[in-house]
C-alpha cells in the first residue's frame, strides 16, 4: 500500500519525481512505452492490426518518436463503430471498470480500465491536484458528475490517492452543495467552471458572501473556459483556480494540469501520454509552438490503448516551466465548435472574452445557430447581472454586438436575458438548429 508520506516524496517537496526528469530521460521512456503500446494495440485489437496493415506499418518500424507520424490516426467514429467492446485489448476478466462518454449524437464510446489503469489514473489525478494546489489533508468537494462520466469517479480516486478527504457531492442540487460547503468546510472544490459560476451566483442570490467560504483552491475543467472566466471565479470565491484537462477516450481527467504557482498552461503528463499537434486539414504534424489539433497516444494503458487519437481540441505545445514535461496552452475551443459566419471563422470562447469584460453581463451564454433564408444566422443569448434596468439591458446588448462586430468581424443578434440555462455539468455553448 502506498502511504501518504510516499506520495509526499514522489509528488511533493523534493523535485525528484518523473515530472522533473531530464528531457533525455523522458524521451527514452516515451520511446520504450510507445513501442509497447503499438505492439499491444497491434496484437490485441483487431482494428489496430487492420489499420496498421492497410497503412503498411508494423510496430517494429517504430524506432524514434517521429516515426509515430507514420501510424494511422484513431478517431471517435472508429471507436463508435466498434461499440461497445471492440477496442478493448485485454479479456473482460481483467477489466475492473467501464466508463462511457455520451457524445452529442448516436452511440456513446465505451472505455475500459484494468486495475493497473485505475492505479495509474489515480496517481495522475493525485499529481494533477497537487500541481493545482490541493494538499494531502485537505477536504475536497467533488462536484463533477458521478457515473459513466469520468469526471466524478476519476477525481474521487485521485483525491483519495493524494491523501486528502473526498466529499463526493457529485453535480447538481446547488442549495445542498452550498449547505455542505458551509457545514463540512472544504479546502478545495472540483467541478466545471460553468457550474462553479452557478454556485457563485446562487450564493450571492441567497445573500451568502462567496468570499467567506473555507475554500482555498478550485480545480476546474471538462469544458473550455477563458482567462476572464478564471478571474470572475477567483475574485468571486477568493480562491486560486487552475485548469484540469482530460478526455474519456484517453483516460479521463488528469491528462494535463495547470500548476497553481505559474498558471501558464497545462503540463501534459508525458510519462503516460505522447502529444502531437497536427494541421486538422492535412493531418501533418506541426512543430512545437504552432496551433493545431491535439493528438494523443497513450503510453501505459492496458485495457484501452489509443494510438494517435484525434481529440479535436485546439491548442499548441509549449516548453516546460514548472516541470520538465511540456505544456499545452489553455484549450479555448474544439474544431467541431467552430462557427463559420459569412466566411469568418469564430469560436464561442471569443464571445466569452468580450462578455466577461462587461459588468452588466454574466459569462453564462449560448450561441444559437439557425437559418434565415439561405444564410446562417447566429443569436448570442447572454445572461445579465441581477438588478439591471430595461435600459441597462438594451445598452449592454448594443455594446456587445458592436464589440463583436469590431473585434471578431461578424454580425450577431444579441439577446440579453435574465436566465440562460447552461446545465449542471458541461455547458453546451453551441446549439445548432440549422437542420430543424
Ligand atoms: O471531460 C474528462 C474530464 C473530467 C476532464 C473532469 C476534466 C475534468 P469527456 O467527457 O470525454 O471527458 O470530454 C472530453 O472535454 O476533448 C475537451 O473538448 C473538453 N475538455 C475537458 N477538459 C477541458 C479543459 C472529460 N480543461 C472533452 N479545457 C475534451 C477545455 C476541456 N476543454
């Protein structure tokens, strides 16, 4: 059994863990582990064997990390077509857990974990939370949903592994969350940034000062959020808020995490994942520093290895700062959330950046795409702050549409409302009604 002191010596205090290893050591580890993963996938998952054979590559062709570019991509469509268990690389008797990601359409993707996979995942979430400012001995309220979604249980095991106390409230029931926060006095809270905003607003509406809670840090993720949203949450609760990234297909939360001391992007835990950035159009691998789509290869997963999984998340790779492992920039968008309005490409996060600057507005918003004749039409529904007059609302709408026109170059219809439902888990920022 790993004791709390051992966790301390690995992830805390002396900088001796793998996160601080030299680049050469990390590269050597990645080569050895990527080779194992390619062999494991090829010999145990029919899809990978077929795809490698069709591309004319074999795991033995892999000698250095750049060779990975010769291997085929994997995407969500492939995982869906193998629904439910076709991509598993071990017999079912070795699988201790299943999760699934709902996806917006059709079949979910089902992912599996062996006991070792759960151990590694818990270690990585513990490492992430530590980097994000949570400490052994803290009480941690987990508001990510528990169930097939990886957020709740993934965070839960990591909190325990860190040696902290988990308060598994799961998502929703905001009044109860606030009551528990008041009674149990947590030091840290984990959840989606949009839900954290809901909690903040509810406290204010109930006359509770959110800066008076026991909270010191928040570790938030599962959806894109801007620096402006971070400022709102940090100032609102009087906490440090850091960003946690992950996706079910690659593991769940804890693939990358922002460091509380630097808040300068998220360190990718490169001992377990190999990142590439590609041009989403051509599939070509781009050099570090250039923006594109993040592609991830798992390096240690047993039950569900993934080779060159296309995340659709847009970012760039940056050199390490707090750790020797490389970072990714905060993910501001997914390429499937891109809105093209009369030829101009834009993302919901660009609207968010403008919304958070206006104190009359709340960063609770939704982009609604519809058809006006043959043209695409975008309505931006945004919530206003409490206590606004009709005139305040009209002026705020005018300011916002002008700012959007000036800064992004598109015309949108702004609809300032008292409420915009963004859900209790991940906020759905884009509603596409064009085919209805
Ligand atoms: O959202 C896992 C997770 C849970 C991550 C809790 C962090 C915290 P999925 O439901 O499979 O898994 O969704 C994965 O969510 O490809 C991104 O588009 C988005 N996403 C996750 N974290 C972030 C983040 C979980 N920090 C998809 N910033 C990913 C931006 C994020 N987008």
